[in-house]
C-alpha cells in the first residue's frame, strides 16, 4: 500500500508533541514540558519510491501538487526537493536547523554579526550574574565562528523589553516558570524576541549558567533541540528541521535527560561544525 506524505511525516515524527515555546527545562520537568516519552522507540515505516510518492500526491485543478494537507507546490523540482526533505535517509541519521515553510530559519550575514541585546534592571542583585552568563554564552558561539556576534547594549537596560527597537532582543526575569530559561527563533516577531530567565532555578541548576544561556542563544541562531531526532528515542517535537551534522547526543542543544550523553550542556566539536555550516567561518 502506498504511504501518503502526510502519514509518513507523522510516522517519522514518532507521535510528536508540539510544545508552546522553546526553552531549557530542569531534568525533573523535562517530560512534562516537552511531551517526551521515556523509553519510546522510533517508529519505522516503508519509504515509498519517488515514483510512488509522485503518483499518490494529489494534483489540484491549477496543476499544483498539494502536500501536508494544504501546502501547494508548483514545480516538479520543488516537489522532488520536498520528497527528499521528508523521506531522505539522512533526515533520520544526521546540530539541526529550524525550518519555516521549508526554508532555514536563520539571520542574514549582517544581522548575525550584530545580535544586540539588553539585560533588564529588574534582575536586581542578580543582574551581574546574568550579564556575565550572557557574555560567556555568546562567546561560546563567537569562538566557533567569526560570523556570529552577540552584542550587549547596557544603555538600553532601563527599558529592556520586547518593545525596545534599539536592540534585537531583551533578557528579562520571570519567577516560578516551568523552565530555567527560554528564547526564540529568528522568524519570531519582535514582540516575542526575548530570553526569559527563571531566577528561582537559574542559579541552583547543576548546569553551568554560561552553557544554559548558550543553549538559548543556539535557538536564537535557529538551532533546534538535537533530541527531536529519531536517534534520541524520546522527547520528540516535530519534523520542521534540516540536519547540519551527524546526530550528536552530547550536543549543547541536546537535553541530558532526553538520552543525552553530556551532563552539563557543554559545547562540542560537532556543534561548531554545524554552526559554521549554517553561517560560515
């Protein structure tokens, strides 16, 4: 029986559970927030040939092919690219970048070199800790490639929120959230461009604060959680991503509690290779 692209996408997603945001959570709450299923094994399905896929894909009256229920594709080349993205063997065997409408969710070269931010005065006595952690987290990515630069603009700290158009994003405190910190993707609107830090957990986590914020900055650069890939076997999210490197269970973007092999969110050589693939040297 021929498998439709939509059904195959669902199979590859392995009962994916979409989450309401992106962020890093403490090990004790990871499953509840991410919808992870400890011990779940990847689901496999027969991959159709391109000819089978082509013949089974609905073609509308205007000549466009309709995939994923309501997404039109106008050319044969684009349809073949879609097939490769959904069914390619490397999709389940290869850091990963978020995709929106089939395109990489990244900054332009000019924007990536000037990702400005402020740190809210509302952190109070914890502010310097956050400033230092943001600097350390940003340096991790800048050390990997000169194409990326996070720039702190202290002059904007007094009005540090998502309405401040003089910085790309704000860093603000929250209390008693279900996460340690959360951030955003490049495609997010300005009203959502902030890193929120739960100060009730931030300083008490066993993970280095520089690494926690570097993980969040990875999302800001467009990177997805590494553990959404089938190899992790748990904590699946969705298939809206493209592989940049082979699967890395020690990646800074991989939760340790989601079958990760790093206990402290440390940055790996593969992380460096992936970000250079995306943004250049």
